């Protein structure tokens, strides 16, 4: 049977990660407006949204696909200025509750009292005055005190916070502070690229106590043992959920610390770091109700979300679509600070792609929102109504009870309680696992059964830009999708031709169906755009793929075609339990001693 041919020119574009950086400008502080009508808390003024930053000074990674992705925001000229451009779109900060109890006593007093003419300014004493001036009349009834406000009904606890403290190891590009090492390292020297895993002393297990971490396109978020949310990295579209323009002074990077194989690489990068972005700092808890407890954080390209013990969700940042910034909600262009997502209740888990999110509730129902041009939301999105997709909506899965969800950059997965895996979204390189009917069929519009996974019991599933990975309950690491840039970690020449899809030049383009990676029993899998990491059941890390910015953690900036053990003195004796890959960096987490 002749090999299949692909028409690569028909591939649809997909939104690029927001990896650009723009000029910085201090965001004006919110002003409090007087309110003379009622004793209610004044609304805080809106905060101007921020423009994207220019690309990091590191040369851009080489193109990986013939499939054009939608253009990101135009790059601006590099500048060491910390000023940011302010746009005209504003975001309301959370409103204070109206002080109802301050208004109700007035009404009660006014009703009970006689109506002699009194000055307005002394309205509060009307009842008492009337009683003393007219003793022969029946005394006025005392003003009835308003009933004490009933406390809000306590929501049941659905999710349990993690408690195991973690050591955090970072590697890759640090030109935008993605590694969270601060503007200067512990030795006082400025940090550039980190070629191999390095312990982040800013996230000390003893002093900080990170228990869970999320890796976005160019930023990270972490949850600590004492319920703090820390963020660091690029804050162009408010992905950090906090103010970062208060420290105007930029720290200029110099050559890296090339002391040994475990430290940073040399660099001629002369760009600067904003200390308040480059260092892990807390998101202000004032944006959350008192007593809120978190169980996890989740990071995309330009947005971050936090899940609570009672199943509510808070988020901040924005989503980007094919034409640039799409918005955070229909009435919020950029959410500079955390806000409640009111449509989501009883949520037990979340998964986030580049610019879309899935949330699973305790009844096995899935909600999706964000950018949906590639059908990753399993609903039709057209440009004139694209902002409607910013509101979470449940979608039909043929009455299935979903137990696990996962995302790639522009595609999505759901696993039901019978082990069936469904996929939808961008499918230019077969990354959904759903066979393509023809060269023009580049998306899967609705959740569709991935028949090639029917023989596996999948416990975790995820994806990069054009490839996907799964870890089964019996420890098999599976991979499929794009294969022309080392994404699979396999020797393509040794694979049967029927497992591959070939282009018009008879070159293998992608793996048609999930294929097991030999010699590794997995406990966890992670995927960046074109980079992969597996954690073995022995707690060791293995990586491969695109490595121009050292994001494989293997000490090389050359692409790595096959699976390699990530080994250096920092992680050699550690049991690793988490891995994440951003646009140009990576993170590992191990059990703290």
C-alpha cells in the first residue's frame, strides 16, 4: 500500500503563545471616588490594561511547523525603560459589599417616630427628641434594630489541599524572569540561561514551602503550605495577578555563571529584569473572601487560575486569539487582579492550554472557555461573537461521566469513567489521535472517541502544540502527533510505515496513533510546544525535543531526538513528582527532605 500523502499547505493556524514583551509603564494607582448618597464602599477606579512586551532578547526559536500560527501581537523595539503603555480598556476591581445594615436602621427609626419638623442633619435623634417634647402622648416605639446578617452558608469541602513540601528545580531561558531566581542569584551575580536543573533558593522548602506549582508560557504560579499564591515571570497581560511596576529600576543581565555543568550558561544578553517580576511574590489575599483555601493553581500563556477547597475558581490575566488580545470576560479586557468566575461551582479539577481552559465538576460535567478558533472549546466560535466564548459553558459529552481532563496548546481531551478517551480541537498533525479524513480536515469540531487509545487505561493525558502524550495506569508512556522535529523521542526510521503519515515528499510528518516509548515506566508526563518530559516511577526525569533555550534541562541547545535521562548533582538523589515545560524553560519538583 503506497504511503499516505499530506497537503501541508492546508493546515490551519493556531494562536501563538504570548511570548512578546512590551514597553513598561507604571500603572496608575486606583482612585477612591466620594459617594454622598449612601454609606457604601466606593468603587475602586479601573486599572488600565497593559500592552504586550517585546520578545525576549534571546534569538527567537526556529520555526517548527509548516503550519502557520496566528500572528501574535507586533513586537516593539527593545527598551530598558520600565514604563508600560496604557490602553483604554479598563477592568473593575472587586466591588465591596454594600453596607445594608447602615441603611436599614435609618428606615426603622423614621417609621417609628412622630413627624414633628426637625432638621435633616439631626435625623438620627428624631425618635428620642419626640419622646421628651411630648410626654402626654403615647411614647414612640423604639426603633427596631435590624436583624443580624445571617452568615453565608458554608459550602462543603470538595477538594483537599496538598501538604507535601517540594524542592523546585528550574532550567532554560531566564531573560524575562521565568525561572523565579530573582534579578540576582544567591551569589550576587545576575542570572541568564540555566543549562541544567538548578535548585531555586527563592522557593526554599523550609522557608517558603511550595506544595504545588504550575508552568505557563512565560510565567509560573505556586501554592505554598500556608495558603499563599506566588507568581513570577512575564506580567504583560497581568498573568501574575499583582502590581509589578512599583520597582522602576531594571537589573541588567551579564554573562551567566558557567562554573560547572550544573550552573548557568554564558550569555551576551544585555536586556534587563524587573525585580518584582523576576522574584516569586504573593498575590494579595485581599481579593479573596476571608477563609478562602486553595488546592491548586493553573497557568496558560497569559492567564492564571486558582481552585479552592469548595470548588470555586478565581482567575486573572487575559486570553489571546488569532487577532491578538481577546479578553478575560465579555466585559473585562484584562483582569489585572483576581476575580471570581461565577459560572463555576463544585469544580474538582482544571486543565489549561495556551489560551483555553477546561474545568471538571463533581458530577463529571466539563466546562470550557477562552479562545476557541481551533474548536478547542467544542463549540462553534465565529469572530463577531468570539468574546462570548470567554464565559464558561458546559458542553455535551453524550451523558458521559468524565473523570479526567487534559489539554494541548490548542486541543482538548476528556476521559470518562469507562476509560474512553475523547478529543477535539486542532488536528493538523493528528495530535488529537482522531484520524483525518482528508488533507483539509485540520480540526475536530466535537468530542470524538479516540479509538486508538481504547486498549489503554489512561490516567493522565496532555499535549504540546502539535503532539500529545499519555501515561497509563500500568506505566506506559504513549506519544503521537508531530514527528518531524524530534517531538516523539523515537527513532522514526525504525517504526512501521503504517504508524506514520507522510508528506508529498515522502517524509514522515506525524505518528498516526499512540506509540509506547520503550524502557521507561512513567508516573507523569509533561509537554511544551515541542519539548517533552517523562517522570519515571523511579522518580527520575527523562526529556527530549526542542532545546534551543536549554528547556530539555540536558545542558545542550541542540534539538534532542531521543529520550535522555536528566541527570546532574542537583536532582540525582531526588524523587521527582512534577514536571512542567513553558515556552522556553522547564521546571521539576521533588519531595523535600
